[in-house]
C-alpha cells in the first residue's frame, strides 16, 4: 500500500513488485578499497573563520553555498561530496559550507559578501578572499574538478 514494502523484503522482491523502484546504493562491485579510503571533507561553517585559517595556512578556500530548499543543491550534493576524486581534490583547500536553508539578515549579508546570485554555488577564493572561480546551479563532479584545478594554478 502506498509503495511501502516490508524492510525484510529482498531487493529483487521490491523491484519485481515496483517497476519504478531504483536502488540508489552502488553495488559492492562498484566500490573499491581506494574509493572507500578517500578522506571525508572537514567543513568550516563560518566565512570569517575559513578566511582566517586560509590566511594562516596559505591555502585557498572552496566555498559550497547550499540550502535544503534548493533542489539543485540537493541533487549536486548527491554526486559531488561522496565522490572520492572530489574529496581528494578538496584536500589542499579550506572547505567552507554555507547553509542558506534558513534565510535571515546574516544570510543576506553572506550572499552579498560573496556576490551570490544563485544557490547552489561553488566558489574558489584565494587566501585573501578574492574570487578565483565560480559555478552556480547544478554542479557536476567534472565541473567541480575543473574549477578546483584552475584555482590551484593561481
């Protein structure tokens, strides 16, 4: 009823009963030890703190501006951050996640400071906060890797 299946039902039974069923988990054969060993991203949540850290460590900042209500952010996050290649590429950066799910006065200020026109957005900033590159809207892993590579060259 209502597309619910008992938790104990094997995937084959769910698939047979529900032609629209999609199992989003990758098959065990699709996961390699190298992929599972990729480090998790340690996100800063404050622009000021991220810039202080970037300055003291002489690193660039990678900013992910997101919101739960932004479908494009949720779609992008499903493929970006679990990706081992993205997680490895982010390592040289100070990673900053700004969540705009709740809009308030500080959200307007943060959006203005970064000149955000759209959520989601992925920005690369140098250690002084100057923009090195930007992607807005749905972001694919390929686009993100290209932005990261270009930011590292500067």
